[in-house]
């Protein structure tokens, strides 16, 4: 009879352990379900971010091309400005020479 009592106690412990494991299993199933849902959401977000990234890459390429065009234009304008400044210096020298020549003519006319 004593063996039967021991067996009964062990069965009782095993039943409690089974209940505990079933509850833990249910919790783990809920966690798996939550994680699967989260994984799906993250995959959707990744897909959207990849699409956004592709759009941004195209924007960067477009802006880089515009920047290159602007830089070329600025360089061309700098060259034009240098050329104009050179012409301005030459014109000033020419005018100075012309004024000197006129002054010389006026002095020679005054002396005669």
C-alpha cells in the first residue's frame, strides 16, 4: 500500500509538471505568433526602406549631375570673368596711352 501512495504522489507531481509545461508551451506559442507577426512587419518595412533607398540613390545621382553642371558653368564664368578683366586692363592701358598722346599733342600745340 505504501508503494501505491508513493506512486500516487509521483503521478501527482507529474500531473503538476505537465500542467506547468502546457502553460509554458501556450506562452511560447503566443510568443512565436507575436514574433512571426513582428517578422512580417519588419520584412514589409525592409521592403519599403529598400524602395525608398532606391529612390534616394536616384535623387543623389540626379543632384550630383546637376552639381557637376553648375560647377562647369561656374568654371566657364570664371574664365569669362578673367578674360573680361584682362580686356579691362588692356583698355585702361590704351586709354592711359591715348590720354598721354593727347596731352603731348596739346602741349606741342600750345608751344607753337
